[in-house]
C-alpha cells in the first residue's frame, strides 16, 4: 500500500492555493497529521480501514471533517483521496465536478460517512 505523506498533501493544497487564490494557512497542523495517519490505523493488529476504498475514504473524510486548513479542505481532501487511489492502481472512471462537489459537501456535513464514501469510490473508479 502506498500512502500519502504530509508533504504530498501540502503539495496538493499548494496547487489549490494557486488555482483558487485561497488562504494558505494551515489552521490545525495536528489535525492534518491525524488525517494523514488515519488510513494506516490498526487496533489489536487489525486494520480499521481494511480496503483501498476504505483508506481513501478515511483520508478524505478526515481532511474534510478535521478542517486542518483555513480554506480548501474539501478540494484538498478529495484530490488527496484520488491521488491515493492512483498510487495504488485505481483512477476515476469519469470526472463529474457537480457530483464530486456534492459528495464533498455532504461528507463535510456528515451526511455521508466512510462506508458510503467507500462505495462511491469503488463504483466510480477503475483499475489503471
């Protein structure tokens, strides 16, 4: 499994800053660390996120909900999940900005949880 590093996520956020001219402040660095480590979490030797899709979903969900950046959390979290999937042999079948924006908005509002998000990634991605 190829996980994202803090450097990877900060690079994503930096690109989003350039494109959307958002505030670059890292509001809560410890929350960013927690979000990045979440897909690797184990309990009594068992992975809490056993599948690739669970791991991508946990990464995205934590970035969106823990809100480590002043701005750009949704975009950063979604792109981080997509990059994670790509590093592990999957890619989105087709980009649909409206659907993706709704997915992020509903995840950040806790209307969509990790199991539903995992299903979305599984259905909307394919092997590279």
